[in-house]
C-alpha cells in the first residue's frame, strides 16, 4: 500500500469530509514532521483546502491536537483542550493525537482520564494511526451541545438522510 493510500486511510478514520474546516494545534514537532506532513497532505486533499493553524478565528468542525507527555501535565492538557474548544462547532470533534502505549512521549492514562472530563469533554473512540500514534476522539457531551448548528452539520445530516442537495446542486428525494 502506498504512503498516500495510508494517509488517505487516516483521513477516513478521522472522518474528515470535503466541506469540513480542520484546525491543527501543537502540530510542529521535529520528530513528527514526516508523519504529520503526510497526514496534513491527506486531510488537505480530503477537505479541499488548507488546514487552519492555532491562530485561526474561524469556527471549525475538527481540531487535531498533538500531545506528548513532555508537553505538560494534566493541567496543561486541560488548558490545551479548553483552547481547542474555543472555535469548535457544536457537533465538532477534537482528535487528540498522542504516542501509542509503549512509545516515547506517551501520556499517562490517569492524566488523560482526569483531563478530558475536567475540560468538559467525553472520549468517544480510540483509534490507531500507525507509526506509533493513536487518536482519541473527544466531543462535547450531548447535554452541553448548545451552540447554534453550523450549516455544514445540517447539510451533512441531510445528506445522510438522502434529502440534501445532490452534487449537481439539485435536491434528492427522500
């Protein structure tokens, strides 16, 4: 399997769609340049535009937050998660990308278990990204999703139901 196919598979696992706005945080790490550069390229191909960096003020559908043990303790991770939530759409998600268990920089599971709920998030899914990395899907709990729906979230739900606009711009019947 080619590197590009593997990277595209990661875009599939992360659930990135062509219309989504994706932001990266804590993304520049010397040891991760090859892996993260390939993931960035795959995500940009998938969403059809450049990924936003930490300084962006736009509402985003997905935040990719890279974190290693040396980035800080549980309190620092809570702060990073709170910052990541600042521009997150109501039904958006944060993918916390960390080293897998047994790899340099892995996060202490107790710190992770403490940080996620303290930040007001819930852990939904853990997936392996290969190359010694995992991604943990974090979202607002259902009772906290009070922000206005983004047009993209409504469009996605309509497409799932088969009632949204078709690729040609017309409507599909339900």
